[in-house]
C-alpha cells in the first residue's frame, strides 16, 4: 500500500542563479542558470519517498498554469508517484529565489497563493475519505492556503485514524496548536523555519524545546522531533528525551528541503520497525546526508549509511 | 483576408509590482500585483490589430510550459487572432519586470530563449509558404532566437512579394542590414530601443537619422519611420522628409509597446489608403494615445482621434 502525502498549498519552485544581481538593471538568464521544480513540503516528501523506492499518492489543491507545470514535472519525476489533486480555479504559489553566489545573497519573491472556496474543500474531503483506506501512512506537511482552517490537520488525522493509519505531521505552530485539539498524529515535527514558536510561546532555551516536546507528548503524540539551533535535534517520546548532534560541520546554505527528507526517511524506517528512536535516527541521518549536496536532490542509501556514523545520539532524560 | 504577423521569438511577459524591492530579502506578491501576458513584438501587433477589429494569423516558434501559457492567453485575448506556430522542444523566453513604483526602479530578468534547430526552421518555412497566399499583409517584427539567420526577414519578404503582399518590418540594425540585401519591405521602422544604430553606424544628430532614412528609401523601401529622441519621429519617403512632433508631454514610463501599436495602426490605415504620410500620422497618433495608459492595453479609436490633434507634422525636405 502506498503512502498518502497531503500538499494543501503546492508551489512552483524556481531558482535563478544571477551573479551581481542589482536593482534597476536588466539581467540575462541562461537555461543552465535557471531551474523549475515542483514545491511544497508534502510534494518534496513524495519525491524523496520515490527515491527510496516507496510508492506515494499526492493530494491537495492545484490550479492554473503553474499547477500544470507542477503536475507534469511531478509525474515525470517518478512512476512511484501518483497525483490525485482537486483542481482549483486560481494559480498556485510561485516561489522565485534569485541566488547571487558571488555576493552571497538570496532575494526571494513568493506569490501569495490561491483562496480555496468551501466547495473545493468539500470536494477534497470526499476524495480524501476515498483514498485513506487504500494507503498505509498519511503525511500532512506544509502550509495552508487561504480558506482552509488551521484545524484541518486534526480533522484529516481523525479520519485517518478511523482506518488505523499512522499519521505524520510537519507544520507551523498555528496548525499544530489548533489541530492537536481535534486529533493527534503518530509523529510530529514542528516547522520552526519561520518562527521558533510552539503553543503560542517563543522557544529560546534548550529547556523551552524539551518542555514543548513533552507538551506534545502529553497530547498523545508518540514522538516529537524538534530542530534546535538548526543542526541539532531534540527527540521526545513517552520513554525519554534524546539529543541528536552532528559530529561534522553542517553547511547551512544546503538546508533547503532537509526537513522533508527527514520526514520521508522516518516513514521509510517506520515501514521496517516500530522503534521510535531508530526511526528518528534514520530521519536525522538522511537529512544530514542531504546537506552534502547543493541541489534539491534526495540522498542515496549509501550516503545515509555514511551519515549514520557522523552524529551522536545521547539520552538526557 | 487576415494579416500575418511573424513572431520568431515569443516571450511570456511578467510584471511584478513590488514596493521597496531589496536584494537579500523575501518579498510577498499578491495576485493583484502580478501580471502574465503574451509577449514578443509581432504578438503585440496582433493583439493591437484585434483591438482595431482586424483578423490576424500569428506564426513563429513556440515551446515549453511558457509557450503553452502564451498560446492559451493569446487564444483567449480575441477570436480575431489565429495561432499557427511551429512547436519546438525548448522553453521560449520569459521577461520578468520587477517594478518598484515607490523608488522608481525597474529590475529585469530576461531568459535567453531557445535555440532553433534547422529542422524546425525548415518546418516553419514550409508552413509560411502555405499561409502567405491567404493573407493581405505580412508583418515581420521583433528579435530572432539563436539558430535563425539575420537575413530571414529578407527571405520571408522575397516569398511574400511573389504573392504581391505588402510587408512591414520593425527590427534592430543587424536584421535590417542583412535582410535588406535580399528583399525590401513596404514600410520599415527600425527598432532603436537597445541601440540607436543603422547600417552599423551610430546615429547621433537629427541629420544622421534623416540620412539613414534616405538610405533605407534608396534600397527601395516605400517609407521609413524613425523614432528620434523617443517622442518625435522622422518619416522619409520618395517624396520627402517629415518631422512628427508631439504638442503635449509624453510619459516616458508608458512607452512599453508603443512601437507595436504604431505598427498595428499603420496597417489599419494602410487597409484604407495608400497615402504614406496619412499612414504614418495614424500610427503616430495611436502610439501617442497608448502612452496615456500605464498598462499594456491598446488605445481606442476615440483616443486615437483625440491624439490626432496633439501633434504636428512638418515637411522639412
């Protein structure tokens, strides 16, 4: 049975490599210096799962010219990925990154994305209910477009659990806070990229992170994985608290998409074992291996095996 | 019979309105502040012709995701436009304009565009030969992609003249210089936007422009229309030389696409009269009327009539 990855807010990711990018000037771009890839966290998870040889179904909302590009590129990425989106009227998001490697700047233009009419949300829910019984795991990951309530992750999880499906989340605080009130996932990885916040509180010290992880567990989540200061992680389960720290330097410029690789690798391991700490370790190793490459490509199993030797995990509680 | 407009190098034109656009920052863009329109000079001419109620067939090379957007948008623009492009493997050009109205800056990112294989050029020529007998006028306007020789405007004109079709050109110096050796158009409007050059010589003084216009006429062209210092034009025919000067201030920020409106309006008038100076006057009036609007929209007949009162034409030779 495949994995269902839910991408409510897909995007077309574009990278323009332009040296000496300057305001009020005309810049010429060659095909070699320009890239166009499907984006959105749950889509990235599906792409990484495919690299690990795992079938997935990707659902969510898609529309417009940019949506057509995402769909076509996604279908061409791997035969292991099946797309099953609800089509909407509006254009999906476009994330343009203008990368100046000479002056080390990253200038971004992100379009706001569509507003989802209630009718399309209902259509999505009907479709979701039909897909869930046919999959093994449900992944809910990434942001929500306007029109979708923050509690949706809880609602979708409640439905998935009726069929005894394991659910994994990666999301920002508002979604976590509102959704946990409805239903809880098996594994939860807060998305701290924009804001280091949980349950409305700013996280500052290591202890803040540990406490937030424990709070997640009190809700009934089996494992919380929290990134602390980018490259070291705090893992909390019912059995204890662990620190996962790299033994090598981590290239921060290559962190794009590592959270999604982490998620895909945890699911890969979950299909083999119920040992939560082993699942977290494998996710961490895959994310670490991913930072060894500049481009948005999934790590190989060999790289992940190598990365298993490049970090330490220590139980702190 | 429709007009044939040949767009060898179509583009997707995109406008992003972002105030305080800054390097190394993340900018959010709403749908209202973003625009996506078919581009390329001959395509713009077809859009303006449609606004004047004139049918056209647009041909050239198109490909990729961006090409699909251009085709779809063009077909939706007007039922008076028929598309008949040769499909290529590569992506067409994308011209991104980041407009900061607060700080009055225009930052542009233009992609280089495709390389046309010889096979596709041959395909195009076969198709062109089939279309030409079915149209009234042929417009050759705009740049060429890699793989297409600068002499192509001459070759296509030679073919059109076999069927006694009137041909109009707007092009930059390299195309004019190499193409005039093969065959000459009825009306020629040099494109001086990037370089004020003709026959390899820099044009500086008013006299340089007059001399260049006369040189064009010596080749056998019936009328040369040369923009001098952006807002005033020099018209040269076998009968004399005229200056066309505005009586009102011209908003230079709104010059985008005025050359194409000029062309479309000259063709509109040509269908009514053979009086060359009348044709040039109508083109000038339409271009002037177009500057009254910020957006890339064709002027109305009413606006053009009003604009006829806002400039003077004086014979100087």
